[in-house]
């Protein structure tokens, strides 16, 4: 900024009153910067496994016997023999084994980054001046009506 005054510059026709001059100038500037950053990540993992098993066993054993025996000796020396016989045997064994497995597995990953930037600049300038010459400003305007 600057200020200055001047004294008498000579006869202006209004007497010996001094002239006055004033001048002011200036400038202003500024700058704003703002930076914001954010980042993050996430990770998920899931596993699910199942095992199923079943055993069944059965056994059966069947034995059946039937018999008949007739034997005869006569007085005359004759001999008579009769035999009936049934023999049944059944052995059975059954075994079952069932095995099953199932499973699932999953994973998830995510990342993010965010950047916000703001930049602002501003300038302002001004100038101002005032000049007064002579000592009778009413005389400069002329006669009043």
C-alpha cells in the first residue's frame, strides 16, 4: 500500500489553499488445498464339509433237520429198513456300507480406495484515489438556483 500527500502546487484561482491527493492500492491472493484419502479392504472365507456314513449288517442262519427211520426184523429173518431224512441249512450274511461326503468352500476379497482433492485459488486487487484541488468546492459547482 502507498499513501502520499502533496502540498501547495501553486495558484489555482481559489486562494492559497493546498491541494490534497490520496492514492491507495493493494492486492491479495490466497490458495486452499485440501486432500483426503481413504482406503480399506475386506476378506471373507467360508468352508463347510460334511461326511455321512452308514453301516448295516444282517445275518441269518437256518438249520432244519427232519428224520424218520424205521427198521424191522421179522421172525422169519427178514429185514425191513426205511429211512426218510431231510436236512436243510441256510446261512446268509449281508453287509452294506454307505459313505458320502459333500463340501463347499468360498472366499471373497474386496478393496477400495478413495481420493478427494480440492484446490481453490483467489486473487483480488483494488485501487482507490481521492484528489481535492482548491479550497472552495461550492464555487466550482456554480451559483445556486
